[in-house]
């Protein structure tokens, strides 16, 4: 949940890069809950919960 919520932009980018690298190298899924659309857009897939419905955005 919000793994970069209290970080500055530079460190936030580092954490996201590390998570993406680990996921691709190790072949596992990383699920991040965030309100930051920049973080969401860096993901391979994005789902959004709106009005109690899950929508596939990307």
C-alpha cells in the first residue's frame, strides 16, 4: 500500500524501478495500491476501483 507515499520523487522512482526489475527478473507479480497516477502509469497493468466496480485501465 503506497510504497512510495512518503518519499521524494527521486527515491520514489528508485523504489518503483527496483520493484519492476525484481518482478521481471524473478517472474512474479507486484501489486501496488496507490493514488499516484504517475506510479500507476509506470505499471504493466492498471486496475481502478470506481463506485465499487473494478475497471481495467491499462
